C-alpha cells in the first residue's frame, strides 16, 4: 500500500519561508517521478515542481527562483523549500508520485501566506 504523507505547512508572513516534507512508504522515490502540486480555493490543481529519478527538476514559472524541490532517497522523502512566499502562494499543497503508470497523492497540507 502506497502512502504519501505531507507535513510542514502552516501560516507564514509574506517574504517568509517554509519547508514541506513528503514521506513515502510502499513506493521508492528514487525510481519515481515525484512532484508537488497546489490548489487554491476556486482554482484548479496545478503543478508546482517535480523531480525525476535522475534528478531533473521542473518548476512552474510562478515559483522559479523561489522554490526548490529535492529528495533524500535514504529517508524516502521529498522536500519543497519555499522562500520569498507571497499571498498568492496560499493553497493546499499535495505530494504526488508517479511510477509505471500509477499515480499516488498525499492528503495535502495547508500553506497560508498572510500578514
């Protein structure tokens, strides 16, 4: 059974930083494409960042230069370091894993950027 468990969300002021974690079980992140998505109220879920099994990364234009995706294969955990946060980054952030045609989602963690 595959489980992706996110943590690290919360309330932060504009300009602040947060690090999200996604702990995986039942799937090896080292051979999977892992990603972070987000969904704001009234909007569609969108890709924020992804990382392939060989370490190639991809970012949404809106977060380039501010967010960094990384992984620790030994801990089977994926991270999203978020800096210079803006109110428009407010959303529920979801961890996503893809392997051989199967797609897995975490339950999401709320990130709120507000003064």
